[in-house]
């Protein structure tokens, strides 16, 4: 059994999910924690922010690197993007 605690997103308080980065990514960890809550204020705010600053229809989700503890935005171009790489346990 895995009793590792699931971290909560600091923006919405929902438990984060393990997400497997693509093979060609620069992540040096087998997975990162990502908030996949579509109601997360960070994710919802991102759409407006990206449109204003980049004129891009995109947003980003809150992510946490379990190796370094670093948090940052994970770019996301639709509500369903990235979800195919979630590691369900
Ligand atoms: Zn969140």
C-alpha cells in the first residue's frame, strides 16, 4: 500500500493528481502533482490572463514537483488537455 499523502492544491484545496510528463520533457521526475480541478481559481483565471498577455486561448494548471517541492504553472490549452497522462491509482 502506498500511504504517501496527496498534496492539496494551494489555490483550491482539492487533492492533486499524479501526472506523467512526456518522454521528451525536461522534468527529471517520474511524475509531478497537478491540480486537475476545472473549477480551480488559478486555472480559471489563467484563461483571461493568457488572452490578455499572450493573445492565446490557453491556461495553466498548478503543479508541484515532488522531487524538489517546486511549484509552477503547467501550460494547458483546453479543459481536457493533459488528462490522458494522469496516473490513476
Ligand atoms: Zn487547484
